[in-house]
C-alpha cells in the first residue's frame, strides 16, 4: 500500500510526519475497506442514479491554503487565485463547462485559475468522461478569502463568500437544468 503521497498519506504537504508511528497494514486496510471504498461506491451509485443514461455533473469542492505553491514546493507565477478549477486539463470536464463555472465566479468578483496549481485528483479521473457528457470538476477555494489561516477564525467576509458560492452554484444548477430539460 502506498503511504507517502499515495492512498494513505503519511506526510503533510510540508513533508512533516502526520503520525507518531508507522501505521500497521491492518489499520490501513480497515480505513480502505470501511471508508475509502464505501465512499467511492456511494458516490458512483449516486451519480448513476442521478443520470443513468444522460449527462451528469460532479463538483468536487475543496479549500486550499493561501501558500499552496510553497506547500507544493513550487515558485508561484503570481498571486494565487481566489478559485482554482481543476479538470485534469480537460480530461475530466469539458472546457465549455469549466468556463461556465469560471464565469459564474468571475461575475462575483473572484479571480479564477484553471488547472493551476491544482489540476485535480483521482475522483475526477474516475467520474469524469466528457465524451459521455460526464463532467467532473474540482473547485478549490483560497482559504484566505474567508479564513484567518493562523487562528482558523472566520473573517467578517465569510458569510458573503458563502452567499457568493451559493449564487455561483445556483447559476451552475440553472445551466444544468436547461441542458437536462432540453433532452
């Protein structure tokens, strides 16, 4: 079983150990069998039930540290965007749907980057097949727009960010409704 940067991480992004000891194989197996596999199975079933034969959309939302480039060991080409959309370089989601989501956030005043510094992860590979109209898109929000990263306290702007996310999701949902109603 891969531990370092694999299925069960043993290091933080800053390459510090997460655990005080090496995990036993049975502990890792337990986590995989009790959490990882059931979650993926449930997600696959939900996506299939939502659209057994038609287009489907999977949005994988995350928050990212404002020092993402540093934590990745990379030099930032500029300021980190407020929102990073990852579509595995259009392998998991069409450029058109990615741009629709980017536009929803840009209209609300957020800076948006696509696939930089995060292009996506394994759920996108599993559930995104743009050729079959299965769109899987990762959405990373820069924590600095709503959170004091040192104290973990919400900033006064946090409620406005929450409302903006809801508004962007409503615009995305309206698009999806239009697409599915036309079928």
